C-alpha cells in the first residue's frame, strides 16, 4: 500500500479515536497497522477492513459501526460488551445536525400510526416464535426480569417480575384488568392464574396473539383471559387496572396525550395502573441503527416526558422504581442463550442477521450498564382511587396480605 494511502487510513483512524476519547479499544487497519490510545489497556480489537468503512465511521459512527459489523467489514476480537459499554460511558448522545436530521427523518417514516405500528411490530415480533424460543425464558417474557438475588435463574427472575408488578397494583380476585401490549401472553395468564382476575390483553402481533390464545386454551383460562388482536388505541370497556409492560417504547412521544386518554377511558378516576418501560435520564433520540435494523419505531423517553401520559388526567404517581441493573442482568442471560443457539439461528437466517442481533443484545446490555438506558416502573392511580398500600412492605412479603384500608379511609367511605 502506498505511503500516502497508509497516511490517509491512519488519519481517519485517529479521528475515530479522538471522537471516542480514551476508550480501551485497539484499532487494526487493513494493512495490519495497530493504533491504541496512549495509556490504556484495550479490552477489544476492532479490525476495520477498508477505507470506505473508516470514512463512514467518521461521518456517521453509530449507524456505520452497526452496518459494518453486521456485514463483516468490522470484526471485534475481545469483550464486545465491555467495548460498547466503555464507548457509551465516554461518548455523549450524538447532537450533530446530521444525526438530528436523520433521526427526525427516521421517526417520520417509522411513525407509530395505526398502520405504521402494525408494520413496525410485525418487523420485530413476527420473526417467528421458534426464534425467540431459542433464547428467551420458557414463558417467552421479552421484557426486563426482576432478580431477587443476582444468582436467580432467568425463569425465576421472570416469574418474580410478574409477581412484582402484580403486587405493585395490589390485584384482588374478581377484578378486571386491561393489558396494552401483551407479548406472548405470559403476564395476562399469570394474573388470571395467580390472582383470580379477568384480563383483556391487546396486541397487534399476529404470531404472538395466536401463541397466547393457544396457551390460554391449553391451560383452561379462556374464560378469564381474552387476547385481542387490535391496537391499544381501540381499547374499550371499563376496568379496575391498566397494565402496560414494555409497550410505551412503541408509542411516539407526540402521541402520549392520546395514550393517556386511552388509559383514562379504561380506568377512569377510580382505577389504578402500571407502566413499565425503557427510558433515559435525559431527553434524546433512540439509537438509529437499532431503529433501522432491529426495532423500527422504537422510543426510550426520559421520565419527565413519560409522565406527560398521566398528568393531563390528574393521575397520582404512587411509586417509581428504576430496574436498570436488572435489565442489564436480563440481557446477560439473553445474550448467553443467543450465543449458545447461534448455529440454530443460522439454520433459519443468515450470518448478517446473527451479527445484527448479537450487536443489538450486547449493545443494549452495555447501555444499561453504562446508564445510557434506564428501566422505569411507574405505578399510578386515579384521583378517586383508594390507597394501594400504607407502606411498601407488601411488595416484599412472602405472602402479600389482603388490601386493608387505613382507618381514616373507612371513616370517609
């Protein structure tokens, strides 16, 4: 390779290193040259195959890295998660005009309208139930688990998460629950089976709904659980409790008032509810590469923006919990199972698909570890709803006690 060409490659690589600061990364160029920031011990080597990739990384680093890794033009040797975590810790959200413009363009084309939501959901969730069975838990719960102890298995942690959210809203036998976005039906069935409530669960993924209906039939819960293949905006009826676990990420921020209207229409001023969602500490656009390749229409609001769903209807926020490290642990389990199933995934898809999903899972784990992403659970109630608890003790009791009103509430009623 001519000296001038080597100098161009070196200059481009140095610009990349300058952008990510003192991240513990070793860049290996096509000609074998190695570049390492001074005074750091690399956790991984990033081998970049050509100058085109180097130039793309300088222009649009996030999308360029994801696409090049997916295509094999970038290879990573070493700890991929630690590498991504280190870059997340150093590199702030991309606020360049180009990145903002591309984010706005992507948000426009992937808008979660009635038709757009169905297209976005089908691209992610309708890849085939067999794919998700390879690396999720046995209940197919595709949301953050709750680890009572770090040593808990994924199955134990997902059961604990379902218990955790049910206890937070103090479900009682005979109550009615509406769930917006029910996945493969695990939580709806858990609420009916463990708490004796009746559930209507809405989802627009055909594969998930078909699977959930079959589970309800096999378990004899058809009389308690109804799975509705429809958009959350079409929820009708009155309920005691509103549940949304992992669905707010599919609602555009500008549609939050509409989402709040749906909740209020469902539970009025007397009901209560829980929203569980991936969020951020500060307002920022969601990963463009993940939106492009994995999760079209995805969103991760800061807590302030998410509460705009509740404020117009005078809902009282009763409890906020951040399970960020629990999601990092959940992803650790998912990624380990995904890697063990790589050959079976390859039999159904291709190598770029495997690389893309590995990067998605590893990058998400890194983001929760670094604090780029958070996992919020918000419990709320209508302005006339009775008190859910006097202290938080029932959440952690071996057997949750029955609902007991404080004395002053008995007097009022």
